[in-house]
C-alpha cells in the first residue's frame, strides 16, 4: 500500500521575524587546517556548520544582547534548503575561551635512568583547561643532586622556566621546588589541551636514577560565554547537543529572553552536553549558552529529537516526543559502526496505524553510505513488524495499545546519518445501518410493517400508512482513546445513544433508545 505523504507547497519560504537569515555556513572552516577532519568529528550535524563570528574576528557574542543568530535550514527535500518540510537544523563551530572552567589540578610521577646530559622524556599533562589566572608547578626530586655541578633545567614547550636545585640539592634524598606560571603562559600552553614539561640533567648526574613528581594546579577560566539565538513558535520544540572537537570542559544551558535558565545540558555518550527536549509553550526567543574551554560544535534541531547515545536497547530507548511537523514526529541521528542501532519509544493508541520512514540525506562532507532499515518491537522485545527497507507500517489492535520500540540500523553493515519520521493515526469508524421504530401509544415496539408500507395494529385499530423515514445522519468518528469498550456520544443532528467501537473491522454497532421515527 502506498503512503499518502503530501509535502507542503514550497512557494513561500518560512522566515521568522526575530531570526537573521544571513548565510554564515558558506565560509570555509578556519578552525582546522583540513576542514574534512573537523566535519568527520561532527556528531549529528547534517547541514554545513556555520562559524562563530567572534572566533573569526567578528562581533562578540558574550551575552544575550550580542547573541549570534543561528541559521536554521530544512533537511527535506534537500539539505540546507531555504524552504522545505519536516524539521530544521542549525549547526555552528566555535571556540570557548575558558568561561566557567573547573580549573586544573594533576599530579604525575616519573622514574628515569640518567646516562647523559640529554633531555629526559617529556611529562605531559592532558585535558588541560583554559586558566582563569596564574598557576603553580611543584616539583619533588630524588637523585644525585648533592654536588654543585648537579642540577636540573626545566622548560615548558620551549619556554625556559629556570634551573632547579643548584644550591639546595641532596644526594638521593627528596628535595622540592616550585615554579609560578603566568596566565598568559598557561593560556598558550593549554591551547591544545596538553601542557608539557621537559627536564634536562647536568652531565655530572650520570649514571644514576632519578624520580620526579610534578603537581600542576591553576584556577578555572575567567573568559566569557558564547550565546546563540533561536526562535520557537508556540508548541515548537528544540533539542540541543554540544560536541567537543578536541579537549576541554564544556557546559550548555538554554536561557529565555528574560535571562532565566530554562534547561541545562547533561552528558551523553556522543555529546559533551545535551538538552534532549525543550518545548516552548507560548513561543518566543531563546538563547543557547556555551561555557568552558576548547573548540566545539553546537547542533540545534527544531521540531526533531537528537540521537543521544546510548539508546541501543529497549531499556535505554529514547522517547520520540518532539513537536509535530506535517503530522509527524521526527528524529535526526547517526548509525555508527560495529552493529550500532538506535531505538525510539513510540506510544500507540488502540487500532492506531504507525507509519515510519527513514531518510539518508546527502552530507556536506561527502556521500552518506547509510542504507536505513527499520524494525518494530513490543515491550517484551518481540518483533512485531519489519520494514521494507526504510519504510515500515504497523497497526495495533484494541488489546495491543501501549509503548512500542522502533529500531533503525544500517542494512549490509552500512553506517551514516539519518532523518526519521513517524506518524501515528487513529482509525475512522464507518457506520452500519441501524433502524429505530417509533414507539406509539398502544403499539408494541416489536410491531413490523406489512407489505405495501402499512403497519399492522396491535390493538385492532385501523391501519395507517407508515411515516417516511428521515434522511440519514452521519455517525461520529471514533472518540480519542477508544479501547474497544462502549462510549456514550451524541452525534451531530442525532439523538443521544450508546455506541461500541470495533477496531479490527473499523465498524460501529449502535444501540439506540428509540425516541422518534428516525433512521440513522
């Protein structure tokens, strides 16, 4: 059976009054020498990412007033279309400059055999965050440092930091020293997320053992947040995810126009922070705020859920509860390697028809190799429907309503990004003919008309021509949430009565209290 899926006319582009439509994502990616490497690191970004203007020498986006507008694009019928149908996505690459950082504190110990005056293997402090001020490096050493000719030289990534234990060294006893590091030095050292120190002994220390312990600490970043503006109409939803492109701590919040935090991001397997779903009850302008340090990719889906790992089984299935567009609910995600699968929970009413379809859109970085395949499970994990490739249809019964789990995988072990649409439709009832006879004074309800259109009297009175039946009235469609049991309704233009819905044949049985000579 073919699917009746009519897209809206593309004649008039949808343009929000509060949202800038300046096309930023036509520029190259200046945050990496090879843009393909950055794009390969993106999570569920399908549209070409825009660039944070501030990080590229433009206007600051440090507060709500200066927030950079997100450029939303349709994914269907074509990626990054100005006009289309279904959900929209905005993506931006930026750099967080250390606001709200958690600071840094780490201790490392290394043991060496000194055989010459060559530099010893470098000590690396990983996952270094942007500093909010000066830092301190403490060094403890045990080795041949008792003579005036025995000491250590220290440098950090080519920056000389001085000579240690020149006058206060001891022979095979622990000695300590400390070195102050300015914020400027730390900012330069932590720019790539790793701070490295190199120690060089004097030739007089050979041949001997040396044990070094280094403790590095500094306060959290004192930079500014990055703000991005988005608009939501009443009832529209947004899902936000923040991917880390490198190292550093990142945080994500969503503010309303009054500056109140309305949602806070949480960690996921495939995101540094994510807001799974936010619904705007009345509509308005909202602001995504990125804090922390390091390069990032912010992805915002309007009226579509974002695939958040792990959602690989029924117990961790993601609720498909975003805002509806074109009568459908949507999700945007990615099927990875090693048999990856994503599951979404879908609630079905009795006798509802589920119609699901998956698309594999073309990506800005190249070909999307995903061949999507759909499968539906019940709450016990039993397969109840298997899709014909990327399309699946299933009808629940009056006794099988509840939560089902829609799985998307890659056929033939393919992987890539997808757009998933799900439509759940309740059945419409068809009314059979049902007759009601007038119960007159002195007449039995069971009296039947004779041939010729006359009714036989029950009490010997004269025959009278039967009244002509009135025009048929349309019966109502099934009430929302009908579960196969009787429900009292009042059809338009008809008398009150009690109806029983049978969803398998989508038929109606009527039992009317006879009040007039009317045929429905």
